[in-house]
C-alpha cells in the first residue's frame, strides 16, 4: 500500500513518524475519514470544512489547501486502485523535539498522514439488510466531542463492551440521554418523525448526519433535533446510525430489546437509498 506522509507518497513500511510527535504522546491530532465509492470521494467538501473546524478549535495550522488535500486523496485512490473504501487523514501538531504539555511554537511543522483502506462492496454491506444490535453504556468521553480528535480510547472500550455482550456497537448515554454511537450519530423514528440529538459540544457534527437530515427534509420527512432516552429508543418504531463509513445503518436491537419489528425500518432503508444515490451523484 502507498501512504502519504508530509508531501511524500511512500510504501507503508517506509513512512515513519517521530516518537516525540504530539499525535503519538498527547493525542494532539485530528482526523477525517472519507469514503470512496466507484473510485470517487463522498462529501469531500464536508470533510474539509470539518477538518478546518477541528483545527481552528485547537489552534492548529492548516498545512494544505483543499485542492492539495483533494489531489493527495485522489493520488492515493489511484495508486492503491481503490474502487470502494476509505481514506483516513490525520493531522498532528507535529514534533516539538521533546515532551511538553504546552503547545510548541506555531511554526512547528504539522505531521500529515493519509492512508487508504480498501473495502470492496462497501455500499452493499450485508449488515445494512439485517440491521445492527447495540448496547447502551455511559458516555465518559471528554466535553469537546465536536472536535474530531484521535482520542478514541473510550469509544474503543465501549465497542469492546458491546462485543463482549454479543452486540455490534454501543450507544453512549449521558444524563440519561443518548449522545451518539461510538463512531456514528444516533437516531430514532417515532410516528414518522426522525429524532436525533441537536448539535452541541456533546456530539460530533457528523458530515453524514448533515446530509441525511437535508435529504430527509427534502423528502418531506419530519425531523426533530433533540436528545432522547434509551427507553424512548427501545419503544421507537425504528432506530439507525449514520457515519461516513456505514452511511445509514439500521439498528434493530437495543440492550437486547427489539426495536419496532426487529428488522430495518422503512425510514432508515429509504434514507440509506437516497443518501447513497445522492452522494454518488455529487462525488468528486
Ligand atoms: N460520531 C462519532 C463519535 C464519530 O466518530 C463519527 C465518525 O467517525 C460520527 C459521529 C459520524 O460522523 P461522519 O458522518 O462525519 O462520519
């Protein structure tokens, strides 16, 4: 596999980053994951906008223009022959030469890393036909979940807890209400209304979430942006999650309780279709 490191395209085992890099010792880094369908990038503009938002929130310098990022993404897609898959992009605050809590001088070069993951048939994931099962667990992450940092240990722990309980993923709960999934935004559908938590520092502002809510409104579906409880979710007609890699994924079980009929619901199924159609059309 060819990867990108600070302007160079290298075989993956030649791409080396310092052990003093703040991404490594401080999780001082942000990332984006963009999906590739048919060799094209899905919602690339959305991911670039959020990358900048994350960097601004952390006073990080943006090392490349959108065009340069686009070129690098396309170059990796071509070099690695990616038809369907993901492109991971990470920017760290770079290598200050030693370990220190204070940020290094602003002119410290950031570290920019990109790599691809080939996922043939990504849009035909059989899980979308069956739906996934989630458990609920407490949300013990930090208070700026709107910044897409690489601090992913708590979501990993929650995912492991889900797997240990025979489920696919976890929904995180704070003050009795669902924030989001470990790596996706969470939704329920009740009486035809799509309900998902409002944007704040409590959740990641999903790029897929923004697109799906826009498509839902265009399709005259009712949308309510508010928090919901796990009990409300168990009692809903449908549940689903969204992310750049899962698109719209139906949730059919929460803490062992079937949601609705226990099969993917009509709203989630329809939104998945619309999302895939529209984003393929707009892919770059
Ligand atoms: N919420 C969290 C915590 C995530 O990690 C992700 C994606 O990785 C999402 C939501 C979904 O965001 P997006 O649709 O931009 O992939």
